[in-house]
C-alpha cells in the first residue's frame, strides 16, 4: 500500500494530476476539494494516497487532507459505492457538509450529487450515521488555490464536471452561467458545484 507521495506537481486536469516523485510520474485521481488546495505547477506537494487494485487496473487516489482520505475509505465500504462515486461525493461536498447531511438525514442534499440516487442516499445515511464523527475536520494542507492562465479554462472546467458524472450539456450550462473573468478552472468548478447543490 502506498500511504503518501511527496513530489513535484507537473500536471493537473481535474480529476487527474501527475506527481513527479524522483523521476517517476504518478497519475493520481483526486477530488475537487484537493484541487482547490493545489499550488502552482512545479511546486512540491504531499498527498495522502489510497491504491485500488483490480484485475484490469491499479488506480491511485490522492487527497490533500488525511480526513478526506479517511472519508473516502469509509465511503467505498458502503455497498454500491465505488471509488469513482466516492470521488464525486468528495468533489461535491467537503467532509463537514457531508457529515452534516448524514447526521441530519438530509437525503435531498445528497441526491443533488451526480450518480447519487434516492436509494444510494438513503443507504449512505443508514450505513454511515454511526461511523462518522459529528464534528467536521479541517483540511491539513495550508496551500492556497492556484491561478490558471490557460485560455481554455471554461472547457477544462466542463471536462472536469463531465468526469465527475455530469452530462456535457448540463456541465456546459453550469460553467457558462458563471462570470469567468479572472477565475481559475478550480474556481469555476467550485462555483458550478455550489450552484448545482442549491
């Protein structure tokens, strides 16, 4: 098991990032809560990781905060919740918001997340109510969000939302409803997800 990786951030295109660890490039999938914390390309970062081994693939997932990895591991133990859906849940809500939904039996907030239907939301509440702490846990990565200078920021944001489970027309509408002046790709995705959760 790979517990964490420390290396140079060389590529980021949500939900995928590449970390150069002593000349080896690790492809890592991460939730948007982690992307919001990433510094500029070229900076050194540390990610808490979880390796999922299957017959056809080895997938590495990375998290800025240990609390996020812990919640991810708890989520994938729920029947019907795989790593991709867990990543989507963590992208749509931070750990505090998710825990609040579980403890308040707020299935309506959960079904707004892509891929989470009514039955899945109810299963999450039933199975996780006694497993999750009642108070939130703060992220342990002090790095701030990184500005992006690419000209196709909106397209990157739309692509990221599609990777999280939104249909292309919906993702397109969500992103183009936001004034993008001076905003990074991560900012657009965050605002789009916040708008979808309302």
